[in-house]
């Protein structure tokens, strides 16, 4: 059975995440190692062997997974080929591997046991931080005879899990930074920012359009506030306006009634004249 050939990107620093690729020359197919490992419908053809990583993937399985991905749309970029699914069974979200990182998905890796899992932000186990506190409280109520050692063990486990979550998030940040650096080297930053501007203009049109549905309006507002860059701008403007209105209260009434096409003090009704 034909195997994929392992190669390392010549432009990446040694050991950098995402630098390892597997290639099938005859089929003209190249794939990142992480894209293969985290694909939901893909299984390694051989057991993990750190001394021989060249035999991990067979060409037929890779082509089959590529075919499956043609039907799957990425939850982040909205393009097809999203073979990385959320591990939550009820969840239908799918990603490209690097799109999952950009969407702040949780990544779990255990090379020895061959475990490579992705959880979308909504189902990230790391977001359930109250789980450990609740478990500890239940144990104290159900069994007052619990020893101090057991409680310390529970706290240590929670702390270890928190450290693992923090490490995963730091790795995600590193991947994102490396990704944008590569985009810069490839001359893609201008294209990326042009697409961002197009998205911003679309958001502006939705907010200015009186026919925009309430749901779509709310989603647009939340997406702007969820972005750190815009959140700072919007928060600063909001604070400045509040300060201004506290100093000049009548101005607030004039501005907001004018925007609604009403006259202050008339509740939107015009006085009848002679």
C-alpha cells in the first residue's frame, strides 16, 4: 500500500508546530501532519513510532478523507474541506485544522495513545471551570469523613488541568502568531486586511439598514464587541459619551430624540396649532 512521504517545511524553524507535511507525489497531494492527525474520519495506518514517522499515513486513506471533506463546510471560514469535527457528539461544527485554532477551539493531544481531539469553543472542557469546585463541594457534603489528603489531591488535579488548559491556549496564540508571520512572508497580509475591510463595510451596512432583522442586528453588534480591537474603540466612545452627558444632561435628550425623529418633551407627538 502506497505511503505518504514525510517532509519538513524548509522555511519553518526547527520543531515549529505545523512545519511537518506528508506528500504523495504521484497524486499531487500535500497535507500538514496536524491536518491529518485531527481529521475526524482519518486513522493512522501504523501505530505511533517516534523512531519511524515516515509510515504513518497511506495515500488511499488520505484521498478518502479528502473526498469526505468536500461535503463539509468550515464553521470559521465557511469554505469546504473541513474534516476536523468537534468531539462533542451532538455538535455539528467542522473546521479546517488551522481555522479551528483561529476560532479558539480546544486542542487535546496524546501522541503515545494516538489521541488527537478538537472541541469547538462552545464545548471546550476548559470552560467548565466550576466543575472541579462543584465536585469538591459534593464530596464534602456526601462524605464528611473525607481526609485532607483526598481534598488536596482534588485541588492538585484541578490545578494541573488549569495549567494544561493555559498551555493549550498559549500554544494556540503561538500558532496564530506564526501563521500571520507566514502570511506576511507570502505577501498575503494586504489580501487579508482587504477582506477584513469588506466584512466591516458589510457590518456597517447591516447596522445602517432599517430593514435588518433584530437577530441579525444583535449578532453584528456582538461580533464587533467580541473583537478586541473594536471593543476598545466602542468602549472608549461609550465612556466618553457617558461623561459628556453627565456634564451636559440636556444634550443626551436632544441627540437621542433627534435620531428617532422626535422633539424633546413631546414624546414624539406634535402640538396641534390653531
